[in-house]
């Protein structure tokens, strides 16, 4: 009788990248407050600081890089596994991997100075959110078409995506209608914190879907 091949469940992977990013942003912010680098507030409501500024200085910066760079690797791995799971989706995996690379670039150059470094940080944020969002849409579309996930999971993912789109539109509108530069910065910071939370929260829902489906990697 042949023993069953060992199986590694896949759902902890997207859950882990969610937890790493959330921990990195919030613990880095607390360390920056403790070091006197940033003011203390509830950034989701008050918008006193952006994620970048919260993790730009001192020990907060070191911890952010220590956690987010491995998080970027897990992002890329999750998209690669998603392509094999869905048996297709080349555009999805390309967008997802490029988003992961951009996150790594952003974390690597956060805290550095100079125009080139500022450009790389800006590139990292825009590509991470933009390409990551498009990859998520592609996964939901393919998962719904192939019924690879329960309908309720796809609906939950879709609501998160709609919320992210709404935040993006609200950010653009705020940039146009709000004249006070400090108020505009506060709104941008609030949108950034919520957008980051929703972006990685989407992966937590994916983890739940993979757990429901019992997806696992067989070691032969």
C-alpha cells in the first residue's frame, strides 16, 4: 500500500502576507511615535500621518523593511500559485508579480533621500496598488467563470474591490475640491491607510476561500 503524499495547505500563505503587512505598518507607526518622529493619532480617522511617513524613521523603518520585503515575496508566490490553481491567467500573474516587485522597491527605498529615491518610492506605491488591484480583478473574473471559489467568497472580494475603487475616486475628488493643503494631505493619508488595509484584507478573504476549497500543495 502506497502512503499518501504529504500535503501543504495553501491558505496560510495569503493570510500570512496580510498579517505581515498590517503588523509592519502599525508597529512601525508605534515605534515612530515612541521615537518622537511622528505625531500620535488614529490615522484611519485623523490622517495625521501617511503610511510612508509612519515607517520612514528609526527603528520603525528597519522593522517595516524587515517585514514588508518578505511580504512582497509572499505576494509574488501567492500569484504564481493562483495561476496554477486556476490553470491559466497569464496577465493576472504578470500584474501580481509586478505589484509584488513594486512593493519590495517601495520598502527598500523608504527612508532614503534624493530625487531618484523619491521617484522609486512613488513608483513603488503607484504600481503596487494599481497593478495589484488589476490582478485581483483578473483573479475574481477567472474564479467566477470557472467556479473555482464559492459565489459568496467572490462576492466578498468584489465588495472589497468596489470599496477600493470608491476610495480611489474619493481621493481624486478630494484633491480637486479641497483647497487647504493640510486638509488635502489629511484626506490623502486617510484614504491611503484604508486602501492599504483593504488591499491586504482582500488576500485574507482569498485565504478563507482557499481553506474552504481545501487547496494544498502535494509533495511527491
